[in-house]
């Protein structure tokens, strides 16, 4: 057993004891009832289970949760798909996913949303040239798998958010 403390969607959790083999995915879903994070492949390959980790330096990145023990998240601040909306107000990215019907079965959507959010935050700090936008989005989503093959819709949804505010995301 390991005692952990972490922030999830801005809320402090812990100290709480977890079994050393308990995955973060199971901790989120079974212990906390945060079921937006899905269990896809169970091998960290599809990234349906990806959550956002907010680093102390103000950057963020995603991490799979299906193969990573909950104890590995001790002391970290993470965001799940449930933490993206604020006061019930969907983000521009979430609205764009709906507008593009970028969710088909919905299983991989949380991972794509979280990766897209990380990309938007990165581009807000370090914009890219318009000519590099398509490759930048494709690179961000590299490794995310969609069994329904909704890749184009995910890509278009993120691109539309960026193009709606080019002064923020593009050079």
C-alpha cells in the first residue's frame, strides 16, 4: 500500500492509501467515480485513457492511465475530461467536437479532447506558422487510436478552434 496525495480537476485528494498495483484508470473510475477516462487497450497504446498532467513549470502533457499505477501520480496535478468544462460551460474545443460530431462511439474522445487541450495550451504559449498547422495537429494526435476512424473529425475540430482565434495560436 502507498499513501498518495494529488489534485484532480483542481480538487485535492488524499492522503489516501492505494494498492501498489492499482492503476490510475481504476483509481479514477472505481474510487472517485470519474468515468470519463476510458479503459481502451490496457497496454498504453491507444491513449483513450490519457489524462492531462499539469507540470509545476506551467506546461502540461498527457499520460496514459491504464498501465500507470495511481501511486505514480502522487503529488501531481491532473485534469480529466470532466475537468475541462468550467461551471457547466463547455470549452471551445468541446463545442467544436460536438459541432464536428467528433466522437462517434465516444470511447477515445476523452483522450483526444485532453490531447487537443494540451495542444491549444502549448500553441497559446508558442504559436506556430499557419503553414505548419496541419502537421502540428497530426503530430499531437500521433499515437491516439480511434476504432471508428474518426481522425479527420478530431483533426478538423481542433483546427477550427485554432483558426477561430489565429492571433492566439498562429504566427
